[in-house]
C-alpha cells in the first residue's frame, strides 16, 4: 500500500480490479480545504485515460512492475513470440498488447512490462523512434523539396506512412511508432 501523495509518473496502482499507470499528477493545495492529488491514470488493458482525485493520506494498492528487454522473434496466430534477453525464455504476447506493433520487424528489442507478483505481461512497447527502409513509393523528382507535400510510402514491415516527395525506394527513414509519422531521412 502507498499513500496518495507518493504517486509519481509511471506508478502502477490497482483500483476497482483494474491496473492503472499514472501518466500525470499534480499536488494541489487550495486556499481553503484539504490538499489533494489530481492524477491522470491510463488503464493498462484498454488504454483509456481517466482523471481521478485522491485525498492526501488515502491508501492505494500499488503494483510492482518489472521492465525487461525482450527480442521479437516471429508471429504465430494472434500472438507475437518474444525471447527474454537474459534467460532466453520464449513467451507469446497478444498482438493488441504491443504498442507500435505495425512497425516491428524480426530482431527488434521491445520493453515488456509485467506484474512482478503474478508474472503477468501487462503490455510491451516499441522504442519511440525506429529506422525502417522504404520498399515502395512513387519516384521522387529532383528539386521537389520546396513544399511540405507528402506522398504514401510502404515500409519494410508492410505499413504505409506519408513521407516527403524527395524520399525514394531504398531510403531509410526514422518513424515515430506512437502515431506513425515520418521524422527524418537517415543516411547510413
């Protein structure tokens, strides 16, 4: 159990039978009345965000979570198979529990978050930015850099994103896995 004033970003609590991560908190001291914590909590299962107020001194059930690097091996049915980088144990994780799964290719390392007491996998998340190769796009024309016009491009994982006109097949681009947006072209 933890006190409400001990909530910080990343703290995991169990409330109403569900697990929530704190994504934002604010210690509020009004002119009149008691001090309280205003928080934004993200549901681990469905990703919904809710705002909740806790009085100072209120007891909450905290959940100890572990973050470990796992390597993506292959897809099997509705699951993705990952290997623990320390013990080489292989575990299946449902595709809907992996954030940024559309940008994942074999050999990528993701961070798997699990409940330490029950060893239940809560979710897995890709790095925020990944470098992927363009496998198909319409050819660019020399000098098409003056405008912010975008064109569709298919990446090596099969996902389609929008890239600037100067990007061509074989170029490597940095992509934000949270929203699938193009960041920059990468020279290697």
